[in-house]
């Protein structure tokens, strides 16, 4: 029998762990999005080096900030997590294509895992959908 949303609870420690993980990931993503949106010189250079046209950098930053904002709002957190997964998947693909080292390639994957971990720890609806224990 599948657990219902009502039967799945979130402990206080799990809730706070989820909030902390989410907060750390959100701080990084906001920093990354803002540096793209305001066109910080080093970020522009790195993005162009990665093969993206300079004219797309602000749009990429805005997309990241909008996705992060959706992730921060409880009603739209799952949509935000899905959008962030796509964004971070693109970052991973760009690093693989460039042949960047293991850290640069795995960092967006780790961020994506943390996005979902933070959401899973604090969201009982997601726990009901994906029960890790029976």
C-alpha cells in the first residue's frame, strides 16, 4: 500500500536539515545568477570560453534566478527543482563537452543532488511520492 501525504510526516530535525541544505544551495545559485545577470567580467569571460555567446549570459542568469525563486516558494518548489535540474544538467553537459576536470564536471551534479535532497527532507508530498523506506 502506498503511503498517503497525510501519513508521511517530516521530523523537526529533517525539516531543519532540509532548510539548511536548501539555504546553502539557494545562496550559491543566487550568487551565480546575479554574477551572470550583472555581467561580472570573470563570469562573462568564463562563459564565453565555455562556448556560449556573450549575448546569452544575462538571459542565462535571469533563467537561473527565476528557477531559484520558484524553488524557494513552497507551492512551486517542485517546479523550481525540475527547472534547476535542467539548468544544472546543461552546466554538466557543457563541462563534459569542454573536457573540464572531474570537479568542474561533478559540481553541478552535486548541486542538483542537493537541490532534491533539500526538497525531500522538508517536503512531505515528495516523501509520499518517493518513499525511501517501506
